[in-house]
C-alpha cells in the first residue's frame, strides 16, 4: 500500500541550530513529493515540492529538501531555525500514475524551538 | 487572485445533527479536496471533486457526502454526527486533469465540535 512515514512526532531544536525533518515514502514509482507547514489552528501552506530533476529543492522561508531515490526519502532541512518556524510539518506524496493526483499525508512532525 | 475560503470557521453541534461546510476554491482551480484533521493527526482524505464529479474517496462512511458546483465551489455534508467527527475540516483546491500535480492550496479550515 502507498504510504508516507514521518518517523519523528516531535523535534526540539534551539534557535539558530540546524534542522532536519525526515520523510520516507512507499510507492511503486517515484511520486510527486511535497512539504507543508501548519501553524496552530491554521490551514496548511506549501513549503516546497519535487516533481523531477534536481534532487535538491529550494522552498520558501529558507527551507530546502533533498530527494534520495535509493532511500525513498525526502527530508526537509533548514540551516538556521528561527522561533517563528515552530509549527507542524507535513510531508505528502502524490502518485504519478492513475490520474487522480490525490495526496497522502504523513502524520506530521511537531517542531519546538527553544530560545 | 483570491485564495481558498471556508465557512464557517467554528461551529458546535450535538450528536445526531447534520452539518454543512462550505468552500470556495482558488481562482482557476477545478478540483476540490476535503480532509479531516483530528487533534495531533495528519489530514485524512475524505473525497475529491473534479469538475463536479467525485474523483476519489477515502475511508469515510456514506454519511459524509459532498457536492461541487459549476463555479467549482464545494460543500461537505455530514449526517448523524458522532463525537469522533469533532475535528478541523480542511478544504484544498488544485488544478486537476492532465496538467494536475496534486499541489494543494488550503483554506484555514472549519473547526467542528460535536457535543
């Protein structure tokens, strides 16, 4: 079955430290991949997306993600975290065959930022 | 360009009642997806509408039903409300069809509390 796994439920970092949030997918063929961010009580906002090509993808707010086919991973990174980055982060995948383009989301990783 | 808007933002119902949630899609988008997000969980796919037809459905009972109008706005109806239906309901619009990628644009959500 197709699935998206975010193994870390919570991640705590100090402001200014680097960040990596993990995402693994299980699909027959490489899906389209996305990272979304959700502030408390809000909807989800797209951070970045990967369709094909360059495996290092740049997004908004200084985030980037690296696609690794051999590891079926699409990890999100930021070199220096700001307190305003505290939020819930969701990885999502969309199958590239079938025509329905319905994303499956991971359970999310809650980012806590200490001053 | 207007974004995705949802109404109402908050509502309280009692068990057994019925609720209708509304969503206006982003300009130029022809696809609307609905997600249920329980506290501390990732969004769970309810269904998707593409050009007024249901284009996919998640693991939700028939008392969850929907509609998409010619202007691509959408409604989510839930009958016979249960306590477990308490959640944030997210609407997302996208561009479907052959050029679709599954990239979603979310509204702020409708917070439903069932007592």
